[in-house]
C-alpha cells in the first residue's frame, strides 16, 4: 500500500514538472500574445483590404473620367491658348503705345542706337549668308521697337531670300498697316546722320505700292490665285498701262482660270506693248480655257472694269 502511494506521488510530481518545463518553453510566445491587440489587428487588416478596394475603384473611375473629359480638356486648352495669345497681343499693344510717353529724347536715342546696331549686324550676317543669325538680330530689333519699319522690312527681305513666302507675306501685310500709323518709325540713325542723309525719304504711296508688289509675288509663289488676283488688280488700278503689271495680271488671270479678265489684259497689253513676245502664247492659253470650260463665266466677285 505504501508502495502504491509512493508510485502515485512520483507520477504526479513528474507530471507537474513536465507542465512547468512546457510552460517555460512557450512563455516567450505566450508573452507576445496580447489579447487586447487581437481585435485591433483584425480591424487593421480589414481597413487595409477596404483601402485597397477603394484605390482600385477610384483608379478605374478616374481613368474613365479622364477619357470622357479629353474632348472638354482639349477645347478648354484651346480657349486658354487663345486667351493667352490675346493677353500677349494686348501687352504688345500696350508697350507700343507706352513707348512715346515714357521715353525722353535721350532714352529714345539710346533705343535707336541699339536698334540700328541690331540692323547693321543683321545686314552683315545676311550678306554672309548667315540667315538664322540675321533673322535673330532682326527679331531683336523688332522686340526693342515694334513700330520699326526698317526692322520689319529687313525681316521681310530675309524671308523672301529664304523662299519663306508665307512668312514674308505676313510681314508685308503688317507693314502696310504699320506705315499707316503716324507713330511708325522709319529710321534709327542719329539726328546728325539723318541731316547728312544722301537720299530723300521714300514717298508713302510708293512704299505702299512696293509692299503690294511683294505681297502679290508671295501669293503667286504660294499659288494662292484668288488673293494673287485681288492684289494684282490693285496694282493695275495704280498703273493701268504698266507692261510689268499687265504681264503679271494676264498670267495670274490664266492661272486663276479667268479667261475674260485675261483677254481684257491681253487687249491692253497689245496696245501698250505690242512687241511683247508672250502675246501669242497668252492668246492660245485663253482659247484653251474658253474651249475646255465653255460654261466658265468669270465670277462677279472682281470688278470687270479693272482695266477700263
């Protein structure tokens, strides 16, 4: 009986000892488990999942919005570009009109000296064939003084030499308007240099005619026959008996398929310059136009009395 009690006590002691050993072995893991943190970890995991889902949904939604709003954004961008250009134009106009007010005589002369320096450099570069550098110098002069006739004339001449007829045409159209402004500036030399000038200022009417000739030439080179015809009509009105203008008038009228106008020009040419070697060739082209398009009545948007 005593033996059984001893055996039982031994087994109980061994069990308790094993439980203590296991407890000490697992204590770090059990200590790391905080029951208060268990719900929080679950909530954080749930929040992360929701956040990821929302991000996916928002990303898809934003992509759709961007695609649908592209036309509107393009249109809005165009409006903003136009508005920006308008502001630049207004600032440009303001600078033009403010110059005479804020520059005294000494300041005006200093600006003139700078502009003339740019023009002299541009002329030298142009003679050397340095077109890009010459253009930059001419543009610098324009930025200094947007009313500078010499600067724009140099720029127009440069574009003509480069066969950039579209740009040249715009420059000469601008010069037509600029030279009608009483505040346009025609020379940037000093007063003494002006007094010692060798040539008289160009007549305003002659200057306008020169611009018109170059505009007409640009339209011809661009094969813009409607505008070329309008321009050459204006030149013929200025000099109705000019063989040079009549020659171009006939050529443009034929290119524009205006046989009636070409024939009127040919009749005038036969009167003022009967030895012109192109008369028979023009006559043949006019007959071909009339034959190929018998129903081609010249439009009435031009005055038939141009040559009368």
